């Protein structure tokens, strides 16, 4: 019973305090308000009053060595107190305090107090925090160089970020991997300085042990800082550290040209040791002593590990050596290489150009050359390969065999190394004449064109047996001549002769002319103009061709009929006379075509006509074709 009395008293006391709290004025503010330096801070104050009471006043205050009123708002008036905030604060409609042009000194605690008359009063507080982004980080690398064999942990780089608020943080990276204090020999020292402006400058120094593999590593620092509602970061530029390490190997290579070396090339040999700093290099030409075969070294002038041989010659195909000395470690290493210079001498040829031959001769041209390897030869003529090997065999040459031949020598396996030499073949002989047509059908007074060609060396000259307009064309060992002349009766009898001559002889060709005549019977109107005569002349050529075809067909039909009548006994053997194969009552036509030739039948040669027909072998002498059907 004694224990129940204190417990009951405690419950009654708690009930009293709960009722008292529910009857108090409640004020709500955010725990923290964040703003950038120079911006405007917005602090919202909301409240609730028990029962039907209303607020009678609102006070804004800040705490710094006590409380200071900065703003009052009542039912009938409101004003800012005469403080440092007087010109920078104002009240919004929803009881929100606005502070403009915020500075670092504004970072403090602000209170909102609400009075509600008989209901009493209530208050709450908030923290105003001010932020300023720092300047981009500035990184400085150790430019002296880091010796990997050093026992101490060397300084790699320094990073500094100025004028940030609150204090920013610096993180180090190597090849995008973050570095942490105490891991893998990493030591990071950080210093924070508060400037007179209240801003902070942070400096960080990175110490770390490095190896030869870090010679291409990149380092950078990252600054992390806070702004209202977000976390931000900025990176510095990437830097490389000079790492010093001893030489372990050395190489000697032909750096230029990238292909096989040829005589006349500019050759660059590079010697390279893998130490840093680079070692000192010495180039040597190594040869054998001709007496005892001992190795002899001859020093060659070079610079910075490069040996340059301008317009290299074949006698520089020797053994080269590079010796590298590391002064820091005292290590001396060497590397060797053999330089092979490929070459090709000028081509020798016999017989030498020009080579003169007669028609039908045989000849062999031989070419040779010396090179660094076994050579390959081929011969070219007019851009085409005509023979493989060093020999060119020509047999039964003619005028078309004349021209320029080239012997080409190449070095297999060495692209671009080749040589060539040419020889001119001249085939000498008397001229050979050729004409396009040996016989032509012509009309008197027509102008005809005849062509004559001649081959020979020396180049022949062409002349004609008649005068006319002549056009000459000359090519190597060939001359072409075209004659334009009017047909006359005298020219019909003599023909046209083409002559070709050179110092070795002459040759000629005759072009026979055979007349085609057109006979026209008188008609009621026999008067025609020049244009009609020309038209008649053109038409007569076509009529002539048709007449020949009709004649051949008529003879074939006549022969078949006579043979049939003979078999039937209608025609006695030996009967002579004429048979009129024309139909009774028909009238002769106006045009009869007559072909004459002053030559003997065996000398007459008909050329193909426009349609390609030739006269029958049996056609001789004078022919008349009566076109009546």
C-alpha cells in the first residue's frame, strides 16, 4: 500500500504536464537553412495557438553572446530593430524572414518567438549555414626527379585550394585510382589556413614510393566541397613525375628507312638504353683484322644516341656497335647490328644501241648487271613484257620489228631497286609498197582519192605518175600518201602509178581505172539541169548493181528453161538462132547500162561494189544488159 501512493502521485503529475504542454503555443522552424555567400536566406516560421486565441506579436532574434532582437511584427505595426541587419532584412507575408547579401558572419542561430496573449508564447530556433565554393585546385609537381632506389619516401606533388567555406577536402589520385594515407607507402600531409576574410585555404602534399613502372603514371588532386543542397568536386590537371631508374638493357636498331636499305639512302641508327636519365652513347664500326681475324673497333661521331649515314654506300655494309654508360649506377651495356646495303649497278648491253639489221636478219641482244643479290631480268617493248631473262632473241625481222626495246633488271626481295637500259632496233631495207585497191571503177570527170603506203628504212619518199593534190603522212619507217585527181580518158588508159624510193631501192604499184558509162535514150523531154545530171549519175550506180543481179537471175532461169525443152525434144541439137525471151507487146525501157573495158579480159579486175558483189569470172569483154522488165 505504501508503494502504490508514490506511483499514483507520479501518474497524476505526468497528466498535469501533458495538459500544460498541449495548451502552449507551438512554433516550427527548419533545423538548418543553407545559403551561398552573397545570396538571400529565407527562414520560414510557422506556428499553432491552442483554443481560439490569436498571435499578438512575432519577434525575430539571433543568438550571439546573448539574444538580440532584429525584427518585430505586431497586430498594428512591424519594424526592424537598429542592428546590422536593419537594411538587409524584410518580412514576407507568410512570416518568412528574408536576409539579403548573406556574409560568412551571418552564420549563427536565429529564433522565431510568437506571443499569443493569455495563451502565453512559444519559440523555436534554426541554424543558418553559409557556403562558398573554393577556387580550382592548383597542382605543383616535383620537377627534380624521383630516384626509385632512394630509401626515403619522396615528395610527389603539392595541391592547393584557396578561399572556400566551409573547409574543403583534398583527395589524391594516381591513374584514376584514389590514394589513401598509410597504404602502399603513401603519406599525405594536409594544412588548413583560415584567411582574414574567414575563408579557408587547404594545402595537401603527397609523398609516395614509386617504381620504374610508374614512369608513365599521371597524378592529380580532387577538391570536394559543399554547396546548398549538393556536394560538388573539382579536379586539377594531370601531371607526370620524372622517375630516375638505372639502365637494365640497350638496343640498336635501324630507325630509318623502314624498308630494306638501298644504296643512296639516308640511314638513321638509334641506340636506346632503358635507364633514366639516358646514358651516354658511343658508336663503333666493327671489322675483322685481315691478318689475324681479330675484332677491330673504330669510333664514329654521333649525337644523342643517333648515328646518321647520309647517302649510304655499299662499303658501309658492316657491323655496327653501340655502347651505353649509365653514370648514376656505373652500368655499361652494348648492342650490335649488321647493316646490309642493297645495290644495283648500271646495266651493260651489247651490241650497243642503235642496232641496224636488214630485212629477214636474226639477232640476239644481251644485257647484264651486278647487284647485292641475284638479279632478275625481263625485256619490254611498247610497254609490254616480251621476254624473260637477259637475252632478247629476234628472228626474221621486218620493218615492224623496228623500235625501242628496254632491258629491266630488278633485285628480288628489295622493292623499288631496279634499273633499265634501252636499245633501238633499226631494220633497213628497200621500200615495200601497198595500195588499198589495185583496180577501181570510175566515172569520167569524177574526182577520185587513191592511197599508197610504203615501208622501209631509210624512210622512203612516195611520188605519183600523175599530178594532183597530194597529202603525205609520216611515221617511223612508214609513209602514207593520198592523191586526189580528176578522171580523164588519158588517165583511164594509163592508170595511176605509185612510186616509193629510198637509198636501198625502189618499188611501185599500179592502180587500174575502169570506166562505168551510162547511156540514156532520147525522150520527149531530154533537157536536164546539172543537179538532175548529178542525181542521174548517182542513180545509175544503183541501177548498175540491180542490173547485174537481174542479169544473173535471168541467165539462170533461161538455162533451166532451155535444158527442160531440150530434154522434151522441143529443141533439136545444133539448132542455131536467137530466142526472144521478152514478152510480146512490151516496150523497151529508156535506160540501157553499158560496161566497157579497154583492157584484155584477163587483165580486168572488178572491185567489190558498195554492197560487196563481184562480177562473174566468165564475164569478159563488152556486155549489154537490156533492162526491160
